[in-house]
């Protein structure tokens, strides 16, 4: 499904919308820390935007987004809250270092 036809545009749009709805249903009630790990809101925003475009570059993005949503669906996110806090602390240190260099 990697051509720029109108027919494929409709299929891609439906497929991305279907997977996006499934993604939202799967994770809408998860804690904020899990949503942050998944980039929950970003996935929603990007998915809604890329379905508007019909070209091979947008179709590649749609393929990647569909693959991402499929991968995260199968991961166990039941992790210790201390580990999440530790990950966030490390992320902050990295961003501070990058910002200061």
C-alpha cells in the first residue's frame, strides 16, 4: 500500500484511524507516567495530522506510526514507579547537560 493513489489514501486513512482509536482505548486510563513513556499525546497528534496527506512520504510515516502502535500494544508497562522516576531523573540530567554544552 505504498502508492499515492486516492484509493490507497482512503484505506490508509481508515487504517490509521482504526489503529489510533485502538491505541487510545488501550492506554487512555493508564497512569500519566505510562502515557509519557508511550508519547501518548504525541502519537494522537501526529496520527491525526499525517492522515491528511496523500504522498509517498506521508505513507511512509503512516507505515511507521502503524508499526509503532502495534509494537507498544504488546509491551508490558507494569514497571516499578521508582524506575520511572529514575528514568525521568536521568532524562532531565541529559537535557540539562545538552542545554549547557
